[in-house]
C-alpha cells in the first residue's frame, strides 16, 4: 500500500475554502485515493474517492493531477463543524487492508 | 440511512479478562473490518473478514484476538486476555461491492474499551 504524507494540522476561518494536499509518490496503477473525515470520539466517515482528474460531490472536491502522485481535498466555505481530522488513503478498491496515516487536523475558527 | 451499530459504547474490564465487542454491520454488506484507535493516535487496521473467514490481519491482531460472524447480522471481536495496552476505541466497519467497485467503508460509532 502506498505511503501518504499530509500536513499535520491546518487552521482556517469560517467561510474560507480549505485545500488539504496529500502526497503519495508510490501510488500504483490500480490504486484509488479516498478521503475520510473523523470527528472526536466518532468513527471515520467517507468523504470522497477518485482515481484521476477531478471528482466533486455535495461535500467536497478532489483534484488529482495527471501523474497521480498527489491529491488535494477541497472543502468549500468551511464552517466550525468542519473541524475534524482528515485522512487520505491510497489503495486498490476492494482491498482487504486499509491503512490510515496520521491525518490532517483541521481547525476552523470563527 | 442504514448504519453500523456497535455495543457496548463503553466497556470497562480488568486486565486478563476476556471481552467481546459486538457490531451489527449494514445488512447487505459483505466485507467487515475492525480497527482500533488509541487515544490521540491514528486509526489502526486490525482485521478484515469476508465470506466467513479472515481476509487480512495486521501484526496487532495476534492470538489474543479473534473475530466471528455468529449469525447473519452480528460481527464480533473477542480479546481473550486483555492487557492495559488494549485500552482504545474499537471501530467496526462494513463495505459492500459498489456499482463502481468503490471502497467506501461505513464505520460504527465505536466501543471505548478501558482495561484496568
């Protein structure tokens, strides 16, 4: 499974767009990129998944450059409730082993 | 929306005792997972389970741990003889084979295990 590197923490203000970048230099051809969100004392929650280019859903966008060695999770107009830890995971879909990194702790201020 | 449930929410036990953590995955899901998270640390994969057998396990999942799907709805994690370092939040997750073969895992709320 490809190793991922993310910033340990980020601060933002309400209403701003937040971009969290994840590096995954050793991504394999059949690997997908998946982002999860975790609030304190709760289980991780799936946000978005992609393979290449751009994916958008009602919560976030995921930008993946052509070389796929990195990806950027974009959260539009964050609110205080977006304060959480965000994890970038890389691996084949349908895989049986999921490795979480340390994640990025996002703190949104008023 | 269907969700994964876990019981109990908090379990306190004495060192050396056996504990069983219970999970009810989403009903049409086929793949099941257990993770643990020590306070302040990252989520750690323990084991995955498919077709009534373990698919993958981590080095944490030693002989003290076992998993079982005793009926069509429950998925359990047993720790045979708990140690102080087993104190953590334990999360169950389940997944189905999506139309696009995505890997969305749905996590339960967790069981906080405290070993005294």
